C-alpha cells in the first residue's frame, strides 16, 4: 500500500504540472468547445467577496460541496445561471472495495447520466480511490468491467473541467495500476479516428489536442510502459485503407504529431505510415488513377485515390516542416529524418514492385539538397552492386537509379556522366568475366534469370543517354567523354542486351547513338528481329516460355496526383524528345529504301515473270513492331509515358 500511495502522489504531481502547462492553450477562447456565458449579478458579488478574502485550500471547499446539491460550482448551465450538481455517494470507497456486477451496473448508469460539474466531482472521487481499481484474482472480473466502462466515457468534447478531471483519472490509473496501460492507450488511439466528416474539423482539432495532452501525461507517469504500448498499437489501430479519406488523414496526422513527444518513435511511425501508403498504392494502377482524374475533372471520384493523394501531401508537408528552418534547408535539423527515410527506402520501397506514387516521398527528399542526393544515389548503387541481394531487388535498384538520374533537376550533367562511367565500367567488367567463363556465348540465347542485373544496367545506360543526350553532348569535352565509354562493345557482346531491353528504349538509344556516332545498333536490331519469338514478356500464352523483356518499371514517371504535382514539378525534368534526330534517321532510311527499290525495279525488268519484291520497312520502325504483341503492365509502356511529357 505504501508503494501505491507513493506512486499516486508522484503521478498527481506530474499530472498537475502537465495540466497547468497545457491549461493556457486549452483555455484559449478561440479553441474552446463550450463558450462560457457572462456572469450573473449574484456570481459577480460572490467573486468580489472571494477576492477580498484570503485564498483557502481546495480540500475544505470540496467537503462543503458535498454538504448539499444546490451549490454553485463555477460551471454555468446553458439553461440557468446555477447548475444542479450530484456528488458521488459517501460510501463510494466501500462500494469500490466490494464490487459486484450489480454495483458496476449502478455506477456505470450513474456516470452515463452525469455531465458538467457533477461528472467532475465523480471523476475526482474516483481519482482519489484509484488504488481500489487494481486487478486482483480474488476480485473477479467486476473491477475490469468497471475500468473498461470508465475508458468508454466521452470526455474529449465536454467542458474543459471535465477533460482535465478525466485526464487526471487516466494518469493516476496507469500510475497505480500499470496493468491497464494498454487499455488506456488504446482508448486514446480510438479517439484519433473521428466518426464525422470534414464539417467538424474545428471541433476535431480541439479533441485531438486534448487526446495528445492525455497521452503525454501517460508518458510522464509511465515512460517505458506507455511508450511501448503506443508503438505497438500504432499499426493495430490504423484505420482500414478503404475507409473515408478524412478518418485516415486524421489518424496519420496524429501519428506524425506523436513523433514530437514520444521518444525515439520517428522511424517506427514513418515505417507504419509508408507501409500503409504502399498497400494503398498497390491497389491503384496508373491507368485507374488517370481514368479517375479524367472523369472527375482533376478531382478523383474514387475515395482511395483521394486518400492516397491526401496522405502523400501530408508526408511531403511533414518532410518540408522537419527539414527547413525559416524556409531554408537545415542539414542538422534534417539529419535524423533523412536517415529514417533512406532506411525505409531500402527496407520497404526497393523490395516493392508495381507502385506508382509512394516513391515520390524519396524523390522529394533527395531533391532538397545535393548532399541528400549523393546519399540517395550511394544507397541505390550499393543495393544494386551487392551480390548477396536478390536479382529482382538489384534490377529494381537500377530502375530507381536510371529514373532518378534522368528525371531529377538537381542532378548535374557531370554527375550523370560520372554514373554513366561507373555503369559502363561495371557492364564491361561483367562481359569480360562472362567471356572468360563461357567462351561460346550464343547471342540467340538470353537468360534474364542469370544475367538480369547486367541487362538492367545496360537498359539504364540506354535510357539515361536517350533522355539527357542534349546535356551530355552539349560541349566537345562531354561528347568525348561519352565516346570513351565504348558502348559499341556492349551492343555487340554475346549477351545481346538489345534483345531484352524495352523496344522504346532500344529505338531511342539507337537513333541517338547513330546520330552522335557512338554505336551502330541497326545490324544487331535487325538480327534480333529475325530471331525474335512471336510471344514475349509476361503476357506469353505458353507457360514454358521464359520472358524475353525486362520489366517496364521506371519509378519516377510522370506523377498524376493533383495535390502531389506542385511539390514535385519544381524538381522534375520533362522528356524533351529527340528533336529531329528520329526524323533525320527516318529520312535516311527512306532514301536508302528508295535506292534499293530502284535496284529491284531494274532486276524486275530483266525477270518479267518474277513479281516485284515488297517495299522494305524502316529498320527503326520494324524494331518496335517486331515482337508481334506490344507489352503492357500496370506501370504502362515507356513510349506512352514519354508522350505524356510531350503533350503536357
């Protein structure tokens, strides 16, 4: 008993201090739920007399309150100047000591009918007797039933005095009876999920502030237990992803607010939120999001699309708030957040395929500062270059690297050249190693399962150069550096990377490489066209046929969410096209075709019985349609994505 009394005394001191600190904020008339009415003449006289007499302790006043029920308690009733109060019975301690089902039902019924000052009196009396609510085997389930009912009391939208009294009861309960910590924290988490909609945002904001105050009081009296229960309940209490956007945004906002006062919780909180966003994003393909925005006139009709849009904007706002000081990036302030998000990127985003918008959290973060950009590129390269990682993870890392180097405005041409040099050196080393091991490499046989990382690296080289070829060849020095990368040896290698890369990437790279005289790909493309199977990719009808194309996954393709776009556009490079390169190449092909036709006509005059040969197609165009079936997936074809940039 002595230990419990000490715990109660310490808890009372902590709660009193905490509530005193928060009283100024909660007493703000602009934030008050119930606006107090002006004092009556009688109350003014009482106040005058009270100011003339010296202050008296609260305990005797409490005894005087219990002497009658028609006493003014300082909380005005909406209907009358004086409110009638109903104090708890004098034998409540005896009742709590000998609880049974009937007593619990009676207490719960009385508590449910109370409000205002009467409820405050009951809560204060229960707080003073909180040690009697300890869970003991000999007392059965009655005590637990009473505590469960106490945790269901709606206090968060009541008068300020009721809220303070209930928070004090909750803190004393957790301090004296730690076994109720989980239940108390869970009851607070449930109040972060409002049942209403946006029309009650002002009221919900005050409710959330009071719940945060209550949670901070629990952390004061139980630093270890309350923290562990809070971290464990975050994912469990998270709303179902198909519920209304408002409820999910409220809950995520509450979790982000908790990172400011729950010790060492940021990584755990951000991980849970990103997991939920990934789950939501995986259910929404690019085609579905685009269709919803088109039909809804840039406002999504699907609640899930709106939820994703709102949660993404909330995360970007949180990143901006915690990385900037006076509208300037603060590296010291942002260090912990950058560490957390890069860790989440490695553990959650890289292993996840077929997401469309979640990765823009990392894109925005990496574009805030060149130092963060370097860290992101280093982490991505490390994930690709790790032989112990799964092949699909290494390919995904290379997709992130290629897409970021192509799309990010903060990446300079010098950095792009440095990474192209690193990629080319790695690819050449890979080819030399395979040539020494397998002397008889056959270009007709491509094994994605075995050489997937190599093919993804080659596709990254082709994609980056086709995307940023103007910057990479803008000066003679840069052009000479690109010419020294020896891409012609990669194109002509026995591993035959042009056969498994996406047709759109191969077509654009071939045109650029021929224009700048870096490599001649047409002979290899035409050879691959002759040996291509009629069915390619994951859409193949035969189960035994292996896919021949790399996955069309470029994480930072154009963003569709209307609330996220403004955050990304300032750091985003749009595709500029080949600007006459393709047209020049096609004209050259048409001239060569005309020359061949003239020769064929001369032969036809000599052999009148032999029909004239069919007109030869452009070799560049034939490289696109050679597969017999165009490959599509949830991310979309590369050509369509690039055309979106040109149209916009």
